[in-house]
């Protein structure tokens, strides 16, 4: 299969769900394809472990009010920098606030930053890439030029610039990170669409007079969905890291609301005196990013069985 | 191929114009007045007005933009508000340091990433494989200001093996390169692993084995070569990420590159420097990718120009 | 296969660009000392009890040096380095008395005239002798609009024109002010007014910032942007000759990295240690830690033009509800002094009897009840620095707990913050610091006089006619006793009106390797290294 021009380099990242097999046409076949993938996923122990961890984080974030032992903003100036004890399982911070409670509430911010920013990236990147890939020509040129523009900015700098311009807040951090990730998704989707478009069944569908929208929705999208899902899962981890990076510059969540990135950043100041203040949020970030990555890997393995023997 | 190259170069011009315009607009809408920042806590209004007009900041924004473009095409990127030095000079005196760091990080990530990926694929589904995957991802899942600090505390402070910061000898390059390259290494390791797995399952590998070739020859000479094609795609994109990540790494390790310059410039709203840096990085990124594109087209017969 | 060539290709592209830039920017970097190298010491002097001579002191700075041209200073680090090279006519000694430095004698024939005689025989680093021409040239240059100096107001405020600086003879200069101005000598000690050599500046032109020539104990040697600035001993120095051979100043932005460098031997001297670390370093005892009281004030201010903060009872209630002693003890680890007025206790005009607002929650509630506060939410803005945010969080908690006031915190990046609090339209409460000199005018006038509303200093937008009158009169008087009385009264009124809650007078600090001897902290944080010696390892 001709891979096409260097502009499609994004597709050469081996999400091999595309190369080779012609995807099947009928709805039933598509459904069967998905249910097989689902079965494979359930059998992958690493991925399931990762999914459990993520589920745990999500539950903690959702039911923070019930789980957290203390109010995350409750200060106690007589008990600052406490190391882990029975009363404060993970110790206390510079103002005597309970670290465990702040971590639990922080999960909300960190997870929502991940989800919403990737959501923004997909919401804009997917249609952009699909339209560019499917219709080609001038629209393609214009859209990809726009994407190149965004890509030419160093990612972190662009996020800093946008967040600075919009003002420091979690919402603006999400928007900034989302915008930074749009070109990656657009490029990926475009390459996938280009590959799918070239296959025979789309020709066939067109020859029997199916409209563009129908073709896009029924045939093109389901096949690129796999690629997008995998990439989105991986991008979630990256988004959480970028939020930490923004906190470093002072542009993430605003106090006293905790975020893991913010806690890590604040903890750095006291690292020689009370290392637990940075270590615990650092571990949370690591665990979550690790989990998202392992889950993404598992999804990719499940959606394309040729990877495993 | 020449036509392809020229087309791309021509398209690069509106791209860079677009980038410079975007930076300009961002500068306008970002709150923060460079004059007030320069004057500090005590900023008498007359002083502020004088300074503002001497820097050309009292002109309407489109005039300022046009001035900027007009001088930029002649190679004059303006004068830094802070140091009063030409921006071009500021950038060029620091860019070699960043390039050095990025190259070292690239070298590190490619070497480590490919080795780990190959080992992982060959020992697929064993403990080594799983461990390698986890380590690779772990390297990717710490913000660089955190991993950098941990490296300094461990290798410089506790063990005393390396200098904590600064630039000068190869020893100074080790920690920053590791901190910066770790996430790229992780990505490369995983992609190498999956594409190695794919190519190891191909017919030609079975054929090679059947012919009686030693396992090492099979792995390296046959499977790896094909596996590297997708990996090389990622490298091009990673250069951009490395140049960007250098911003935080340079701050942590006091590395005298343009990343640190940019952070300071953003702090001070030193617009000429910010514009100059973004333009420089965008140009480097575009040119590098163009060069790599051309090389890739030359090397991989499957790829044609659209 | 050939696609493998892609990696070296990528590397090659990057390296080619790097090499090209290297050519463009000059010779490759000189290698600074490896961290394990011991300080080199010249052979000890044969005379008895002579301190060790020589050595290279490596000092860490928190930020890059921007310029070594004094009128262009916009940050303190440039000044710290410049202080080794340049000197002014007057300076403050360790007891905060103004002493003549390059000047020898001062005569004041009347309130507005200063006749200054220079020391004779002082040589600049280029061999030229210091004359009155150099002083006039320096000051005129600061005032000249073409120089675009952000510090020109130091002179243009008080001098009608550059002609009012007159050269009387080779070593004598006369300055005539527009009107009597008490703080004038204080102005002359300012870093921006360090004296430059006319010949050297005219020769160097725009390059002077990188090739400074002064009269100071150290001479400029080398400056590698972003990496280091080096100065070396001036053997022809007119005063007490320094013992060190060289000083290398290295900018290291991250405070943890700076400490790691000190503790691993890569740096000898660190200025301004984070308060958290002072205790730890003192306990560990491996390094010398010096602290002393600085002349500055960290404060909470309110925009007195914006309801409900325009009601003094609201402000006074808040002041009683915040325990500043606790903040100093906890968040600032007991360093520094809890403040009751913007002036330091050792300032000659300090008023110890102002209303101190000692923590008293019940009095706070009472006052709030008498005020027109109706439950509005109040915003508190500060710079996005962890220590300041912690203070803000504490204030937020105490106002909530003691008065039921909901405070919304707004940490902002520095540039955005300064711009936000300048116009008076938007901001309500904010935290900020102010570094002044020993002359009370440099603190009280910009902060509380109504003509300085906004970016000029008075961001509380405070206006009190009597205070205005007092501050202006004190500024134009040259008799210290008169001025003192006026400043005492002004502080009293200001404390009652409570536009501010003064929180803390900060400290200066330094951490040093035990090999470094003879360094003494100065209350104004002047970095004086000419008395420093570096013992051999």
C-alpha cells in the first residue's frame, strides 16, 4: 500500500489498525470487530490493572467529599510539615493542611485537566483532520497550514503564551493544553482518513451514490476511531504532565484549590526539609500517567491483534 | 524532488509570517506592561511615558507589527527592552548551548530508546519486557523540573559524581541530557518495541531463520531495519518537543540556552526577545523537518510526493 | 538500511546549525573551574598574621546579569556585580550613616547647594584619573533622554537641568537643586549614579554595558551571557585592597539547584537563602549562614477608593483579625521582624507608638459590626511566589474564621500583577514588598502621598491631606529633627487610617563555604567582597 507523501508521516506511527486489511463494510461486521477487541482487552491483565487504577482515581475524585479525611483548606499552624502519622496519613504541608485530603481533591483537577484538554483537542482536531483528509485540495492545504502553524510553536511555550494571555486558572490551562494538542490529532486523523479513503470499499460506496456525509460517518470514522482512542488515552497522561509544567510557571490551578502539579511545585520549595510534600503528588502523577499509558498500549494491542502472537 | 523542496520552502514564508503575527497578537492581549515591569515598584508616570515612547510602544499595534516585519526581513530582530542588546545577538550567543543540549538529549533518547525497545521485543512477554515497559513509561511520567531536581540531588549532591549545574565540560551535559531526553527515550522505546514485534512476525524473518541465520543477525539486520522506519518519523516531531522541553530543563540546570532566555523574556514582557525566539525556533523546526522530509523521501522508496 | 541514516541526519542538521551559530557568536566557551578544583592560593605572605591572599570566589546569583551600565539597571543582580566595579560619590556604612566614598568633603552653603570635593589621585581601571568632569558627565548622561535610563528620575526630579551640575575645578563640583530636598544625599548613593569614566563611555558607546570601567576594588574581566561574569582584583584600588584574585558570578535560577551547588562544592557563596533552608543549614553546621535585618517592608494593602474597603473600620477590623506575629513565626520560620509601621525599627524616624493592631479577634468583630460591610466577597491579589501565596492563604483563612469574610485569592505572574494593581480600577487587596533606603522619604513619600497614586508607588490609592502636607514638608526640609517630627506624625495618621497592614521587615542572608572569611552582610544588601579571603582547602 502506498504510504503517500511525507506529510502523512503521522500515520507511520504504528497504530497498525490501518495498514493491510480492508475494514469491513456492514454494521454487524463492525460491531463484531469491536466486541472481539473488547474481549481481547479484558484478557490483558496489565491493561486491566491500569484500568483499575484509573477507575480508583476517578472514584476518589468523584467522591472526594466522602473519602477525604479533612477539609483540604483547613489550616493548622501548630502542625506544619508533619511527617506521616496516624492522624495525617500522608503528613501535613506548610500550613498544616492534610496532604492526603489535598491529593484526593487534587485528583479532580488533574483528571479533569486531562479529560477536558484532550476532549478539546479531539473535538477540534478530529473534524479538522477528517475534513482535510477526505476532501483534500484547498481545504486540506489551508487546514494543514493552520496545523503547521500551531506545531511550529514549541508546545510548552504555546501553552504558556495562551494561559498567560487568558489569565491563570485551571480552565484556561485546559484550553491552552487542548489547543496545543489539536494539530497532533488533526494530523493523525488526516493520515488515517487518507489511507481509508484510498481503499476499495469507499470507491464502491461512492459508485453506488452514497453521499459524502454518509460515507464519512458510516465507513471512515469507525475505522479511524481506534487510532483516535489510543492516541487520546496516551495524550491524557501528557496533559497531566503539561499541567504540572504550567504550575511551575504559575499558570495552573489557583490556591487554595489543590492540583497535583501545583502540590508538586510547592513541595519542591521544601524538598530538603519535608520531602514527602513533593514525593506524594509526584507519585500520584507518575501512577496516573503510567496507568493511562499502559491502558493505551492495551487498547492498541486489543484493537489490532496482529501485534500479539 | 526539487519542486517539492521549493514548494515547501515557499510555503514556509507565510507560515513564519503567521507565527510572527500570532506571537504579536498574543503579546498584545497578554496583560503586562513591559515599561511598568522595567521601572519596578516605583514607576513615576513621566518616566513611564518617556520610556514607552522611546521603545516605540505608544504606536498603534499594527504599525509596531509592520515595523517589526520590515526589519526582520533585513535580519534585524530589534533590540531587547531589558539589555538593550540586539535580539539577534542575544539569541545567537545562546543558541549553541540549546542545540548542544538538544543534540545530546536526542542522542541519549535514541540510543537508550532503541536498545530498550529491541530487548523488550526480543524478550517479549517476559519479565524483562514488562519491566522495561514500566521503566520506559516512568521516565516519561515525571515533569522535567521534578526529575531534574531528583537527578541533581542524587548524582551531584549525594554521590558527587557530576556537577550540579552549568555548562562547560561533558560532565555538565550528562544530567540535563538525561532529564530532557527521558520522555523521548520512553516514546522511542515503545514504538521500537511495537514495530519490532510487528516485523519479527513477518514472513521474511521466518525465512531468514529458516535459512539458518544466527538469531542476532536476524534481529539486527533484518527485523530492526524495517522497524526503524516508523521510529524515524517520531524523531522529527520530537525535535520540536526537545527544543520546547529545554525551557524547563535549562532553568533547573542553569543551562545558558535560549529556553531560559525565553522564560525571562516572557517574565519581563521583553517582546522583541520573545518574538525573536519564537521566530527562531519556528524557523529551525520548519527547516529541520523539511530537511528530514527530503532525506526520508530519498531513503524510503515507498514514499512519493503528493 | 538507508533509513537508519535518518538519526545521524537529524543530529547532523542540529550540529551544523549549532556550529554555524558558534562561528557567528565567537570563540567556544572557556571552561570554568571544575567543581572539584580547590581554590588556588598564592603563597602566604611572610609577614605574621596576614590573611590568605588570592583565590577565586564563586558566587551564585538568582538571575542573569542584564547590564553593567548603571543608569540602565532594572534588577538587583546587575547592581550586585556592578558594585564591585563602580563606585558612587557617597555610600551608606554598616550603621546606615552616609559616608563619603569617591567624595572627600561636602559643603552646603545653603539649603539647595551642594559643593562636593573629590578625593584626589583615584584611578579608573583604564588608568585615567577621577575628575569632576567624569562626575558631571555621568550625571548628565543619566538625565539625558537619549540614554533612556529608567532611573533618570533620581536626578530629573530635583534638578532643573543638567547645567545645574557645575564643574568648579578639577576636583570640585557644585550641584544646585530646584528646591530644598532632604533626601538628596540618599539619592547620590543610588546604584544608578555610580561614577563612570567619560573617556571610557564615549569610546565604548553602546558596548559600555559589556565593558564597564570603574574605580572599584575589582575590575571587569569577562562576561559569558547566561553563564558567568568574572571580575578580578584591582591592585591599584585607592582604598583597602581586596585579597581575592577573582570573583565569578554565576546565575542559577532554581533555588534548589543553587543550594545543591553550594553543598556539593560547586559554589562558594550564596546570597538570599530561602527562609525554609536557613534553619536546616544552621543545624547541619557545614556551611556558614549569616543573616541580618534588611531595610524593607512586606505588606498587605487595600485599595481605599473601592467600597467596602473605603471604610476605615473595615480595614481596621481586618488588621485586628490577622495575626502577623504568627505569620512571621511560621511561614517565615521566625526570620525577620513583625512590622507595625513601614519604617524599620532602626530608622531614625521610626514611630514605635503607632497603633499596632495586635491580634484581637473580638475587637475585630466589634469594629466590623460598626462598619458598613455587608458581606461582600473580597479579592486578594499577590505575586505567584509560594511564600506569598502561603501568606495569602493564611490571611484568607483568618479573615474567614474571625470575621466571616470570604476572600478570593488571585496569585498572578509578576508582570500581570504589577499591571493589574496600577490603575485602581480593578484591584481590591494585594500583597507587595517595598525596598527603601534609610531615608524615610524613599519609603513614605512614594507609598502614601496622593500624587503617587498608581504605579508611582501609592497603590492603596490613599489620600490624606494632612499626610500629604507632612510628607512634602519633610521632603523639602534639610533639618533632621524637623523631618523626624513630621514623619512621626505622618506614621501615626497612616496607622489610624489603616490603608495597610504592615506585615514583616525582611532579612538579608548569605550562605558560605567555611573557607570564606571576612564577609559581612550590609543592611542594604550591598555585596562587599573586598574584605573577603578564601582560605586554602
